[in-house]
């Protein structure tokens, strides 16, 4: 399972500060601004054509054709492709006050047209119009456009949600047969930055960022490639319930669950379906409830959350307020074990058949993990010894092994000790496919989250809600910082 190019589950939040400093210093060969700019900047006609296509939302627009014709007019000198073409997507609202400054710095180091502020240009617009513009020029015999498209790499400056957004849009290229998929590197601007940590880009925005950005771009240009699994989520629930979905979930037409696993009991006449993709984790239970409350508090009082440190302090306080630490499981139906409302079915390691997985009675939160980093660099799955792996039927975990690690937290104190890496989480299973079946009873709602985006999931007393998770058939391509 896994490949040599995939990061193993190592590292710790304790090392994140050191990594932030050491990983972005100017050690090594000095990188000159003009040399870097020459290597990564597109020829002017390609930059203008891409910008025009995106603004017109049409790569076939007359203005785009005129740019091509002018660049290839008789007597025009052929343009040379950049050695390492790079495009940057930046969430300028991330990183506190550094967002706008970082955007300006990136525009100094390459052409302004190669830096896309996500508040103005969405990644799917770049894929649909900008990237297609390069492909169109290449189909007309433009060798510069062809080589630029083939060598193109992407940098995402933002948090895990922003990185996942861009990866999802690039993933559409697989469905359309538009290969190769540009590899993606990361400048971490979020709170947890677990995607960034997993591929060695660091856990926080570097202190000496103004001087380090040159080295980051150089590392993106020259870094080795690794692969990342992504996971498709299908929620099928009785119609009539009001579900306020996060950005990562979209309402879709009715979609069938895996027919290999028969549903016990009666199904509702009408169902509502939602689908999405995650890269890091999916969870349900108390941790998602705390995240839901934290997000609402932050939205209502944004002045309280102006950076990663203040976010973590508020999050910790909210955990206590919600009873994650101080309320016994038996004191309130809404805080009891998930076993009361949940059934788990899965395909385990090296097994093609569905089977029911027991839900531990002590567990109040269940997490399904894909990445080697969780909750700002922690490793709740733990560094498991070969004997234990063999005994439990597990294999060593990697980010591209086609498997998810399923574990549980009993309460806040248990979670805290796991996060401090004093103990491992409650190991439940290692799976290639998984289905949750939830039925209300005393519970009228459950809480779920996907890559940090939480929501309140309504539940029905008569009919079950299903959450089915399967691996997306293609892998995302990442740049690993060597």
C-alpha cells in the first residue's frame, strides 16, 4: 500500500513552529528575483489571452483569437516557454493582515496575470477558460502554449479548505481527459494547515515570509511529485428536512446507494441527496458539534478571530462550554454514545464484501482520516508497531493507499491525551468503503464536518439517514517539498 513518494504519518504539532522557521529560511543557494521571474513567467501574449478568456468566460472569444493571431503574425518572433510555469491562487482573506501583502509580493515575483485572487477568479473559471485557452493554442500548433500547459504547476496560498477547493476543480480535468493534471504546492495561510503539513510545506505562515516566498516558488518548480486520495461523500436522507449545507456539499438528484449492501427496514418514498469530496477527514459527533458552534461564533463575532492563535483559544473555550470535557455521557440524550443512533458498515482491508462494524459504546465522536496530519499536525491514529498492525488486520497508513483510518474519541480528556500523542485514539477499522446509517430516536439532529466545514444534520425517527463514502477513482497530484 502507498508509494515511496507519499508522506508517511510522521511529525507533530510540537515541531510545527520549528518547521515554520527552518522550512522557510534562506539557507542554501541564493535565489535572485530576476532569475526566478524569468523562469516562471509566461510570455505576455499567453498571459493576456488567459486573462481575456477568463473575463469573457469564453476561450473562443474574438479578443482571444486576435491575441493569438498577433503573436503568430508574419515576422513575429516566436516566444520561448518558461522553464517552470507557475500559477498562484491566493485567498487574500486568509493569513490575517498578510493576505493582501502576500498577493502584492507574489505579483512582484511573477506577472500580475498569473496571480489569481479567489475573491475575483474562481479556480473552476481558470480550468474552464484559462487552461482551455492554453490547450486551444496548443491544438493550433503553438509549441510555447503546449509546453507551458504540460509543465504548469499550481500554488495555493490559503488554508486546507482553499487547497481542497482548487484540487477539486483540477480533478475535473480527469473526467474530461484533459491531461496532465497540474501538480499543486501550498503556502499555508489557514489555522490547521494539515494538507500543507502532509506534503512538507509547513504548518504556519513563515515569519520571514517576504524573503522566503522566492524559495517557496523555487521549491514548487523543482519539487518531486506525490499523490493524494480524495473521497466522495453521498448523503441520502428523508425529504422534507431543512439541511443547510456547507460549501463542500451540493444538493443533487436522487442517487442510489451501493446496491451490494442491502438496506434493512423501510425506505422513505422521497429522499434528498447531497454530494461532496473531502481530502483530509470526515467526522460526526461531539467534535463536529464543537466545530459547528465555533464557526457560528466566529461568523457572528469575527473580531474575536483574527489569527490561528486566537482561533485555537476560542475553539478550546467552546469545547468546554459544549460539554466535551465536563458533561458525562449519560446526562443528556444529545451527549450520549453514538452507538444509540449509529450503525457502521464497511469494506475492510483486502476485503471486497461489506460487513457491519461494531460501534464502541464509549465513543462520542468518530473520525475518518485520510491524511498523515489532523488538527494542526497531530497523529491520532498513532505510530503503530508491526505486531499490532498484523494482529488487527491493519496496514501502514499512507495518503494514497486507497484506505481510510476510522477511530473514535471518548470525550474531551481522551481527545486531549490523543492530541498530545500520549495515547492513540480508539481504533475502529481501516476501510476502503464505509457507510453510516443514522436513526433519530431521542436525537433530532447530529453534527458532522468535512475538512473543517461543519453542519447540523437533521435526523428522522421513522427513516434512516445514510452517509456513504467511497474513494474517487483518480488521485490528486501534489508537489512535495523535498
